[in-house]
């Protein structure tokens, strides 16, 4: 057998419950559009699925080709069009920071 080692592959093994799990993940993602894989994992646990969050993330990446970035603090700055302009007379806010310090140097 004169075959290179790189041509020898193991056949892909798919668990029996993976196709129904993927279809349920997609159904939940369609029902709850803003939920990420973490929340979908929690919903699957509530439904009785015994599934690891890492597996749900792997299937999520395979189906949607991305995972939304996670913000640790949950803070999102407001959109630029919703910010209020500075009130008139707030010229001190436009001065450089060193101009507000007393000149002790």
C-alpha cells in the first residue's frame, strides 16, 4: 500500500441525536432571534436536552458561521443619533484638561 499518510482519514462520526438537535437549535434561533448560543443552551436544558454548551457553540458556528461577541459588562454605548448635544455655555468642557489645572509647575 503505497499511500501517503495524509490520505488516510477516519470516517466522520455523527451522533444519532445531532440532526434533531441542530433542527431544534435552528428553530429556537428563529423563534428568539436575538438569543445567542448561551441562551439557546439554557433553553435546551429547560426542554430536557443533555447537551454541553461547547457542543452547542460548535453547532452554532457550523450553522451560522459566527458567534456574536460577548460583552462582559453588558454595556453598549448609545447610537450617535440619540446622543444629546452639549448645552450652550459649556465652553469649559471644550478646553484642554491641562488648562483647568492650577499652574503650579
